[in-house]
C-alpha cells in the first residue's frame, strides 16, 4: 500500500472517530446545560447556616429559575439561588432561599419527601449523564428542612443517605441561608455495604450538578418545583431519573482563601 493511502485511511478513521465521538459526547446531555466553575477552598466553609466564610465571596451565584412544576409564583412565595465551592474531601453548597411558608408535613424522611419543602441536589460524579432512577449512576439528594437526605436505592425504595451530607440553615430576614457539605460517591456505591468510600476530589474534575427546590405552602402535594436547569422537552420533573439534564460542575484549580 502506498504511503499516501495509509495516511488517507488513518485520516478517515480519525474523522469517523471524531464524528462518532462527538455525537456520543453530545448525546449524554440535553442541549443548553449551564456550566458552573467552583473555586477550591483552602479552608472549608463552616457548615452553620452563616455565609461569612471567606471562600463564599469567591463563588458566583446561580439561580433556581426554571419552573418544572406548578403555576407562576411571586417573589414572596419563592426565590432561590446557590453557590458551590470544594475541597478534596467534599463539595459545599450555599443556598439562599426565600419561602413564605416552611412545611414538613411528612415527618418520616422516607415518606412522600418530595411533597415537603426540600432542597434537591442532583450529583453525577463522573458527568456520564444517563438514567439513574434506581441505581447510583447519579444521586438525587432530597434535603429536608431537618437536613436529612433521601434518594431511591437500588432496591427501588427510598433510602436515608443523611450520612452523605452535613447541612445547617438559619433564617436571615426573609431568607434561609443553607449550607450543605456533600461526600461524593461514584457509581460503584452499594446500598448493602458499610464500606463505601467517598472519593478524593482533584482540580479539573468535571461532574454533573443540578439544584432545585420543592415548595409546598400547605397543599397536599408540592406547589412548585423550581430548578437550575432548563428542560426543553419531555417531563420537566424527571431529574430524579435523567442525569442528562444536569448542568456541568467544574472543580477549578485555583486555591483561594481570601
Ligand atoms: Ca458558614
Ligand atoms: Ca412558598
Ligand atoms: Ca454517573
Ligand atoms: Ca414552602
């Protein structure tokens, strides 16, 4: 075979690889995802519901502004935004929530937990996208007002994952200031094991992240479900099933403690 033919075949192979490779990459996530670059905290924020930790000033706000369920709402009824920072041990989320009525009707954290006021934090450790309803390809932590975390397990039943999170909030005027630290587990997490180890996080890591709030002010079911990502087609409340809706979280390398 002539040399030029070999090169041509190699370039065709590259072209095919690039074409299909790109198509595969695009297929993992719905178009129009947000990107959030989280600064690295030299000193971890104290999880106490007080946002005076220096590192929070370095992170930008992202809004909860996409209505997934429920009618139009007023600024007094609900507003939400959040920031993210990280350390090698955990990611930290600061959420600022306005909610006129706080409600936790189902005191059992495993019972109809999505119909109480709760902050929902969706994490896909390896940014794979894909289906995660009854597996740990991704987690959808429903953080209740008493800082318990619930998600579906591989047995298709709700499980209490409160040992993955540390949360605390305080009311400041009209707002709840909510700090949550989360251990990051990969998809090898086993519900029946007591030996699951959280990952050590490194700069440049890319993860899937989405944040939402379920607002109930006294109804039988939640009145609004408002999230950080758009849902251009299909059921808007399917984040607990479809990790392809999650935004992109990049753990920035810069270490900041000022
Ligand atoms: Ca704090
Ligand atoms: Ca409300
Ligand atoms: Ca995954
Ligand atoms: Ca409420």
